[in-house]
């Protein structure tokens, strides 16, 4: 019988998991903004699209890493919410970056 329990983490405590989840979500958000700008404004669209694709993929990888290593759900301090947000926004950034990159050619 396993009697180990995880200690409750306060909502305002910045744990390592929450930090990585937040950074991944912000990275993916920057990629989504760059991808949208690359679609809207054709000046320097290729560079913006490349950065959007790269940051979107980075957000996907780090977000997947955070979610994959989490031992609990939301509110446990493992960064699950930020990880899932990074996965969703990273996917959007990757699609926008890829679409803008295909238009720039």
C-alpha cells in the first residue's frame, strides 16, 4: 500500500513546472503573433514566418514535455495548464507560420 501523498501547493507559488509551462505558452504566443503579422503584412513575411514556425514548434515541444512529465492535474504545481496552453497555441503558431511561409515563396 502506497501511503505517500503529494503536498498541496498554493495557487500563487511559482514552481518549476509552472515556470516552464508559462514560458512555453508565452513562446508559443509570440509565434502566433509573428505568424499573424506575417500573413497580414507581406514586408519581411519570410523571416517572420520562419520565426513563427520555430517558436511554435518550440512551444509544442516544451509544452509536451511539461504535460508528459506532470504527475498531477491542474492546481498541483506541475504546470499542466500552461503546458496544454502551449500545445494549443503552439499548434496555431505552427500552422500560421507554415501558411505564411508557403505564401512567401
